[in-house]
C-alpha cells in the first residue's frame, strides 16, 4: 500500500482529503464533498468555465493545456452527444500521483467529471483506469455506485432535473492509450492507435461527438477550484500556472513520495528539503523532472521553478510531475538505454518514424552499452532522435526522442568515455548480433 | 439481452457481460474489459473466449484478435496461478528493480514469461506499473507489493505458496 508522506512546504488542495477516509461517500460529504457540483448546477456553464479560466489550471497529464480554455472549445450546440473522458491511464515512468488520488479521494474525480459535464453540456462521463490499477478501479466503481445510490448520479441528480451518468472502464496494458486520441480508440474497443488532429476531440471525439479529455488530477481539481474561487486558486501558483500540483519524487532520494507543492516551487528545494536530499548522502548527478519523456537536467541545472513555463525555458518540461532523481553512481548510458527500451516497447507502430526510430536507437544503445559501440553511434542516435521529432501522429515519438537527445547532448562526454573505455579488446558487435537483445 | 448461449463463462461473468454489452453508446466499447475479465476467470484468452466475445459484441473473431494482440496484459497462453510482474522501469531500476528480477528468476527457476513446472508461479518483466514512489515494486496478479528487497520477496512467495496471498479481481 502506498505510504503517505508530508512536508510543511506542501499546500494541500487536491490532496486535502488524503488519509482521511474520503473514499467513503459519507466522509467525503462531511469534508465539503458534492457541494461544488451543486453550486455548478445553480450557477450554470458560463460561470463554471469562467471560474476554471480564472484559476489558471493547466492539464496535469503533462501537456499543460489550460483546462478552462479546453472546456470552452466544445461547441454549445451539437447534433451528437457530448462526452467527458477522464484519463486515468497513468503510465509515464516516474508517475504515480493518480494512483494515490484514486485510492484516497475517488469522489473528487467523480465530482470533477460531473462539473466538466455541466460545463460542456454532456450527460455521460467515462473514467478510464489503466488495467494494472484493478484494486483502484474497484474503489472507483464502489464510489460511483455509492453516488448513484445517493441520487448524485443518474436521472434528476440532487433533484435538479439534470441527468448525468458515469461509466468506469479498464484498460489492459498500453502506455500509448494515455494519449488522448488513442484513449478514445481504446474506449471504442479498438487497438489504441492515435488519430490525426485536427479535428480535435473537442469537436470530433469519442463516438464522433464533442469530447473533453482531462487527466484525473486535473478533473479532481475542479471541485476545489469552484469552492475556493478561481482567483484564490490561481494565486497559489505563479503567473499563467495556477494552483498546486502533485509531484511524485522517486529514485535516489531519502523520502520518496507524492507531495503537493505550489506551482513554481524550486526543484532544488523539492529534492533537498521536501524529499530529504539524495539518498545515503551521495552526490546528485541528474534529474528527470517530469516523467521519463522529459529531457534530463544536470546537477547544476536544478535552480528552476517547477511550472510549465520555467521548465520550458530551462529546456525541459514539467510533464507529469514525476521527478526522478539520479545519484552519481548511475550510468547515463544504461539509463538512456532503459528509457528508450521502454518507448520501443510501447510504440504502437502506427507511425514509421516512431516505430523505426525507437527500435534503431535501442539497438544502437544496446551495442554501445554492451561495449561494442563507436563514436559514430552517438551521432547516429542524435540523428535518429532529431528526425523523429514532430513527425508522428501522437507525442510518443517526441516523448522518446526528447529524453534521448537530452542524454546524448548533456552527457556526450560520458558516452564517449564509455566507448573509449571499452575499446581495448572489445570487438565491435554488429547490430544483427544484438537483434532480440534486451527484453 | 444477449442471445448468445453461455458455454465457457461462469453464470456471474456471463451476466456481467450481458450487462456490459448494454451500457455503452456502442456495444464494441465493452471489448477490452471483456477480454481482461474473461482472462481473469479462464486464465488466458483462448480461441473459445475470442469466439464467444466476438458473438456477444457482433464482431468477427479477427476484430477481437486484432485488439487482443495490442494490449500487453492480455495473453493467449496460460500463466501461473500467480503471475509475478517485476517492474524494471527507471524509478524501480534505480532502487534495485533488476536485482529483484534476477532474484525472482533464480528463486523460481524461470525466465521472462515462463511458468514454473507446478504451474504456481509465472514471471514477467514489466514496464512502469505506477508505484514509482514506493519502488522497487512488483505486482502479483493485481496485487501491488512495494518497497521490496529480495528477502521480502522470499516471504511473499512463501505466503502465496501457502495460499495466503491476496487475490484482487
């Protein structure tokens, strides 16, 4: 069972009810649950969207798109039904925040789904959890059933004449399905391959109807924002980066865990104060700041604020908030190989630059790692990664290329030394010999 | 209501499938959950499972197989009674994921995607399971076990062998 941690610098909004038994509906109601949705029904869609816009909330899945704006893109009038789709397919390596959210506060996800539905004029929402999260799906299913039993879901919710239904859905193992268009394909009972955009889901989404797709943490913020007011939420963070977010700090730190910190909080403090510093007093080597797809930061690049814009300026991304800390014993060659092996495994194969690019980078790095590489391999890896960027339907190609580029550019010397150090006596291994190597 | 005669599923699962086929705007949306729930009961997605699910959702067997081959949790061969899934992705790797995997291989005497001769355990190296902050972590069937050491894994295996392991379904 995930252990809960806390730190005085935390500002608890979305994690406010963690550890308080709020998975039980009565407890959730005691803790101000289902108040925001009733206010939302009374105030109407325009108020909801304006409040969400004022909050400066940006998508917590990784892309950081402003949530209020996303909701406002959905056409008011539509011949086809509109849908809300909650993305709980959390699969980005280094990310486990939604795990804790579903465990401790499933009703906030349900209430947020209802609020999004009211905002866009939808009557049906889906909450999709990755297949591995079966015990969490059970918790969410029970929460949904309890909400139905109370008359909070279904026909005439809260006696207001409004109807809203929620269907929970399980995945069956696929990182790619965390991408919004692949998620819709999966929910339609198909292979999770991405769709081309435009049209965007807000116009043509699930079953061809306008669809809002939000990460589970994003959605869970909605009730809190409506209760505290958009401006108050915005003030917790930095400019254009409203509020707080769940950061999962993992790897070589003393106190790994999920911490809710204000947007813009110092990455250095997150590692050294909040998570207790590098494990066993070792030296920091590098940080992957927002899930495996974010370009790595070196130990002297961590004086940066954790918000979308500051991280962008620092040449990386805030991503999913999964901060992975590497001490100086880690081999970047090995780490880069493990990272690309993941993307090679998860590439759905739909777009050739991603399918072939991830495969060849993996093969090349496998050779380098095995001791048979040449310096030209480093250039080849960089060339392959650069040519994957922006050339695929969905961001998986970029997600594989970006960290790879970060590793070979920032740690080129280490790659060269690794290759040099292995030259003596180690024959160059052909890629053919390595096909099928790794796992 | 489904008009498909239930031949292979328990009455409970058949009833659940009857219900699942009615709740979505399009029936086909029930496909991925059905495959996984069928696997939970039968142990793997057999040819018979493919055919029956296809009939229930008005699909061709080929449509079902196309989807089946995409998802990493779905399998077409039996696994052990307890499927041990060891995460070796970055956060787990940094805290000993590979050492755990090697330990499991040695302890169970099997490799990736293999089953012990008595059919009790199978082993799989898997990608990130979403337990990064409590690494290294493994899943045995659907149950998470985190903050592990080889010693703790030995205790777990014994628990499962003694029939005391949790089995979430």
